[in-house]
């Protein structure tokens, strides 16, 4: 029967012991999106407010958040991440967000990739909320998780 | 014409000046959900792994994240939050998450409520990912924002 | 009947709502001690290793920790502290630690004072552990808590 | 003659150079206790306030604090911890706390285990202080420290 | 005779007590510069690597650092900052950096403005160091400090 | 032609992928100075305010900042630093600051050494600003960077 590795036999939270695992190269890719009004994205593309700092701020916030994952998610292991990329693709009524994280470690980095996506989305929301009150963050999910 | 308050006239990011606003009581409520397999939630309800620490960990991570909002979201103002509540409602194929934040301040707390929901969802994801590889975080959005 | 204010009616953790309290000047004083071998303290007083940086490091770590209290203790309110003092008094077989914290706020600062004492004690322990393997941290407690 | 490794020849604080040590598996176990009134613990065991979130919050705060040790204790090395467990055992007039930390590293993890115990104790104190004004944190000490 | 307010009568560090000061609007402006080779700045202006994210990253890092000032500088008071602006002006052989911070508080914000400038400069250095090994950070200083 | 490794082909910020580099021992040394009035330094050397905690606070803040480098500088890799030393040399009209950092890692530690120098300088500035309004932080630069 399946069980939750983050709980011990009595149901108490613990940071899982990975000390007997071998460090190998691991990679995770996560995605998500900020849904917003077409007008909001039009504002980002044209006019006096160049999109530069909006997307740059979200990329940078996502990268910094990946590094803070173990401080945010109680049972995550702290890992010396070796690569973080956050990509943003504005469309007609949404901005797609994708993050990739790599590390040589005893445990995977899916939470780091998911955290990068979540905080990039929150940062976009924060910067656009003055002009769009109906946005939502959607479909944050893991796309790929690999060991090499 | 609408413009993005987080950018100056040249499109450069800035933390908006709120020094001429009057501090008043503000409240924001945000929601979202973690979608997962019914089997995952059944595991949480029954059997040897009591759900206690899973939901408690997510509540606590959400509360702590609300307090870190201004460190995570680059242009958010640091605020001495006066109340944070995170509620989790497990259903058949999802766990609904709601967060309420209150403060007397010169600016609102919607980002704090949204951050609490996002990190509570990520924490649930982390604790359940060992038994469910197809989860997603959905519909993170603002429900209410008020000044008193 | 007494109840725990940090839990709601269902026993769920929350950061207590203090938005209806009036901000007043509050002060808390906490104390504790690091028990160690007389030889360890003799080393601190005499010889080639001047005590300067040992005690200074502990004072500074205690002050910095007081400011991080709400990040460490999940249900503590973040507060813009107005005064922090950490005092260390080496004796024959112990170093006494006392911390005082002040703030105008809607809630008290006893956890900030207790956290300052705890982290100052841990820092002393860390700096002395190379020469003394039998130390312990004792009697961390609140001495005074006042509103003005 | 003994000397303090955290100070250089002039008594100045430094983070000790461990670059010539070999990384090996290291483990530390620390313990401590929160002393409180029997009534306080009775409240935790029975009645309307289920103990769930009180103990869960302390376990999680202890785990998270272990990961923040190098940010709290000035001369501690940052380490990618591989296992953290915090155990709480409520008795008649005290809650016993024990923490175990593991890592492959060039230096030990006793400060991480002691920090986990201290912050778990502070979190219990915070959650119970509304009903018990005479608590104290006692006997925080190292139980075991091993290299494999 | 002049004395250092951050030390008590025995020379011990303390966070100065400001609890008897009246909160008023305060503003500080600091400046500094990153000196680099003209070729480095030419690379930033032209060619395939648009300067967008380099300057945006530095602005955002400066803003975020201002909010972390009290965690970085041991005796600084934590303050709920109300405005932070970081401006970068690339010239022929340097990038000039200026930061302005505002808050209603019991103490000033010059350290916040100086910290924003310092971390913006470090971020520029980090992004340009691959192509320029002779850069330096210079003349970080306070330009203005006011109470209203 | 030279290019900035921290930007991808479209000029977007990323944390550079170092996963194919071999971890080796790396060392960096950086320096800088706080320029101040001779009277300020005389105050530090003589009289009732012993310099102990001023210099100790700056050393400790520099050490702690080196450990926070990857949280401050957006594209820096988090690294488990193995040695940090900060040295302060007060002269006639300046305090010289030097920092050395060591680690076995896939990438270098010059930003960690530069960050230690910057934050030590800011801490000195903070402690002396009450008696000297004309100070400046100067010539923060890399002295050496080596792989072994």
C-alpha cells in the first residue's frame, strides 16, 4: 500500500532521510500560466509602458524563489542548484510560464521548478493587478522530471 | 489611459510610493486549489497515515509565506500583518485552499493572501507527490479586497 | 475555560487577529544561561584568545535573531522593533544572557526577547563547543512583560 | 593549550576553514524540554483544542529552523542537510523535544540539531503562553555526534 | 564629546532605542557607481545582448535588498518601507546608481538607500564580470537625508 | 565576440548552467574601504567607546552576508561555503576591508567575497554615521580568484 514519505509511522512530518541515495544529475521542468484580459496583454506589448521590466521582474523573482524553495516548503531539502531558467511567453489572454532547474543531488528538484513558476506568476499578477482585477493563476504542474 | 503603477515613465520597475496614503484597515481573501486523484485524498482521510501533519504543514507554510511576501515579490511593500488565516478543505478530487490577511497599512494585502494560498498549495503538492504524479495547482485568484 | 488563542475552534493553527487592538508601547525582558565548565570561562577571560568577538558575536546574533522572530516562530506577528538589547554576564560556570525588546504595536514582544536569548546562547555554544563538550542551555524564561 | 577555533590568532571571529576535510556522513542528536504546568498539558491532551496543530507547528518550525542555522548562528557553515527529524513527547509537566540531523559534509551538524530543538521549544512556548505564564525552556544539549 | 549611539556605555553593540521618537515621513537618497571598461558598456548598448535584463535585474535586486537591510546590517531597525526607487545611468566608463527610500518611521532610512545602491552595484558586477575583470564599485555615499 | 553569460540568446536573465563543470576548490579575495574623517577613527581607537563591538559587528555582518549572497544577487548560485574570513584594518582616514572565501564547487566565489566586503563596509558606516556625515565606501574590487 502507498504511503506518504514525508510522514513517519505516526503521521508526523519529517524531512525524509536521503543520506543513502547517490548524488546524480537531476532536472525538472514545470509550467503554469497567468490568465488575464486581452487588453492587459495589449498594454504590455504596445504603448508607453515597455514590457521590459514586467517580464524581467517575473523572471528574476522566479529564479530567486527557486533558491528559497527549502525555506518556503517545510519538508524540502536545501540544494545547491546548478541551473535555473524561467521563460515567459505572453499570448492573447495569458502569459505562459515555464521553469527548468538542474542539480547534482540526492533528491529531485520538482518543487524548485514549481516554486519558480508560482512566484513568477505572482510577480506578474502583482505588476498587472492595477489594470486587471480578474486575473487567475492556473495549471501549475510538473512537465518533466529526470535523473541522468 | 490605464498604466502600470509598478513602472515609472520609462518602464522601469519601482516600489510604488504610498507615503501620502492614509493607513486604514485592509483585508484580502484569496483562494485556489490542488487538484489530485481521488485515491490520494482517500489516503489522506483513512488508514495509517493520519492527515494531521499534512494539512497542518500546509497551513503553517501558507502563514509563514504570507509574512515573506515582500521578500518574494519584488515590488511588494513590507507590511506588519495583523491576521493570517489559511483554510484547507479536502474534497473528492481536490483540496480547496483559502487565505485571509488583515493589516492597518497604506496599501492592500492581496499579494499576501495569494502568496499564502500558493505556498500552501505547493506544500500539499510536496507532501502528496510521492503517491500522485498528476496533480496540478489551479485557479489561484482574489475573492475579496476591502478597506474599512 | 482556558483556550489556546493560536488555534481556531477546530484546532487549526492561525496567526491571531490583533487588528482591533490599539498600538501601545510594549516591552519584554527574557533571560537564560549557557552552563559550561569553569575552564571554558577561564579561557574566555584570560590568555591569548580575547573574549571580545565571542561575546560580541553572541550579542549581535541575538539582536539579529530578534528581528527574524516572525520568520522562525510560525504564528508570531511581524513587528517593526524599536529597541533590542542583549546582555551577557560570564560567571564562574555559566554565561547569563538577558534580552530586552521594545515596540509600539498591537501585540507583545516576549517571543522576540526569548528568541534573542536562545540564539545568543546557541552562538556562545557554537563558539565554545571546540573546548567544552558538556555545555547546556538552561532556564530560558520571560522575566517581565509590560504595556505602557 | 586549548583554543577557540572560531577566533583567529588575534581573537577575531572567522568561519573556520574546512576545505581540507573529507566530506563524510555526519549525524547529530540534540534534546531539550519545555517545562510547563500540568494543567497546560492536560489542555493539550483533552477537550476542545486538539493537540494536532500545536505539536505539528513545533515539529515544522524546528525542521525549518535547522535549515536556517547558518543564517542564525554567525560562524556556522551552510550545509545541504539530508535528513531532519524533530520528535515531541508530552509528559506530565513538560514536553520533551529531540532532533536528529544528517548530512554528508566537511563539518558536523550539532548546531543544526540544537537549533531545531530551540526553535521547536520556542514555538511550543508561543502557542501555550496564553494559558501558562510560568513556562521555561530547559536543558538544551547535545546527546550524540557521529561520523561514519 | 561625540559618541557612538550603537554602543552602550561599555562599548557593547545594541539596537538603539527609538521608542520615544515621533514617527514622521523620512527620505534618504544615496548614490554610487560601477566603474568598468568602455567596451563593457558598449556591449550593453549594442549588439545581440539587449541591456534590458541587465539593468532590470540590478534595479530589482536593489529594491529587494533595501527591504532586507535590517537583516543584513545588525543594528538597523526593521521598517515598513513605503517607497523604493533605484535608478541606473550607464555612461562612457561607468554606470551611475541612485536610490531613494521613503517611510513614516521613528528612524531614518539612509542605510536602506545605501544598501540598495550597494546590491544594485554588486548585481551589475555579477552580470558583467564575464566580460570585464577590472571593474570596481566606487563612491557609495549619502546624498540627502530629510525629515518632513 | 564576447557575450554576457547571464543572458540567453534573447537577452533574458538566467542562472547559468554549471552542471557540466567539475567541482574543484575555489578561492576569491576581495577588498574595499570605508573612507571617514580622522576624528572618527580616533574615536574608535581611544576614549570610552572601545572599538571591540564596532569591528566585531562588521566582521560578523560580512561573514553572514557572504552566506546570503545567492539570496541577494539574483543570478548567483547557492554554494555551501567552506571558509569565510573578513579582515578590517583601521588607518588614519579609512578602514580597509578584505574578505576571503573558499569552497569546493562548480563555480567561483568572487561575488561572495565582494558581498562580504560591501556589507562589512555598510555595517561600519551604520555604526559610525552618528559622528561622521561625510563617509563613503570605495574601491570594492576583486583582488584574486583561483582554482586549485
